[in-house]
DNA sequence: CTACTCCACAACCAAACAGTAATATTCCGC
DNA sequence: GCGGAATATTACTGTTTGGTTGTGGAGTAG
């Protein structure tokens, strides 16, 4: 059977989603949300991830837009949560591959 | 336990890998490699994906650099293959999520 | 050696993007 | 109402990046 990348609109959507994951600041945000077992306010995210307020706002908007994070306003503050298990599975897959590659290249040097 | 995004070098590596996936041309290359059940030459990739020769060369180099594609020269031509099952799993995960979201937003309009 | 094919690389341009600073806006407590 | 806290948005800047064109090198057949 054909790959899941059926048509070109799917290609565009998927590239947007992967593109959202392809930035260190946004990954720090996702790490903050994954490590905290509860929703975080935007301020909390910014503090844990080490980003300015405006910067965190922009990156969170991006993650919400592509559907990796949910946005939940309560009164004055907005709480964000990662989409599970999608986000953790993606990170685990890629992290596993990265450390495997690192191990292999380490062994190759001995 | 903590997320797999342990430290900042891991964040950088992972963002590079996701960034490589976050481009429509590179996804078309991966689709070409996944659909063809055999290694493709660079020219074959460029033709199937609809890219110029130089462009395909650059994108393929990017995919090889982050470890999503293997490079296998034979005589004058270079053959490329996707890293399985990593690439197909990542695409399937994200494609599934994208079509689920599309279905949900469709239902929400009725 | 010549001609041809396949690929890599450099230089360049235009578009996209991350980050910042400053300024709204919305909500809450007083 | 007023002031403050939390978030969104705008304008701007510097950097990055995708695409093209052109060129050069490596391999192969004649």
C-alpha cells in the first residue's frame, strides 16, 4: 500500500506539524508541559522553558494551531496541555533514534 | 519519569531531525522513497518528487545528515533508502493525527 | 581521449522565521 | 470606577533557509 502521505494537502499539513516540532524553543515548551503532569499557564511555561512572555505566547499559539497542544482559558489565565499520547510518542521515537545513532557513532570510534 | 527530551543537546538534535521533516519538499522525497519499495537514485527521487537536481541533492543531504535516509553510492549513481521503521512510523502517527483532526473539525461544522 | 551521465557544491536572491520591545486587551480584586 | 496581573498583538531586526543557476568532479561507455 501507499504511504500515509497521500496527497499534497496532507504533505502541507504534516510539514506544518513537523515544522512546529523543529524548533528548540517549542521543544522546550513541550518538555515543560510533559514533565509537569498538569496543565501549565502561559507564564508557567515561559518560566520553565526560559522564554520571554511574548515569545512563549507566539510559540504556544503555533503549537495550538497545528494541534499539538490544547488551550484552556480560565478566567484571566490560559492553561496549556500537550496532546497525549501523540506528543510523547513522537518525542520518544525520535529521542530513541538520536541516542541510538549517538551510541553507534561512539562505538565506531573505538 | 522525565520526558525523553533530557538535556539541551538532545533538544537540539531532535529539533534538527523534526526540522528536516518540516518541509514539503523533503516529505515528498520521503514519500517517494517509501512508495518505491527499493532504493532510488538521486535522479529518480528528483523526478518522482518533482524537484530540480540541485534541490533534491541538497534536501537528500539534509535527510542523510539527520539520519532519516541512508546513502549508498554504486559506481556513478547514488542510491537512497529511508530508515525503517522510523520514518514510516513518524509519518503514520502524524498523518493519523492530521486526518483525525480534519474529521473532527468537519463533524463540528454540521 | 572524448563525450556523456550523475551528482556535489558555491554563490546568490527572496521569503520565512525567531526574538525583542512596546503596546493593546481582558480579567480580577479592591 | 482604578490598578494590576496574564495574555495577545504589532512592528521591527537579524538570521536562517528554500530554490535557482552555474560550475566542477567523478565515474562510465565508446
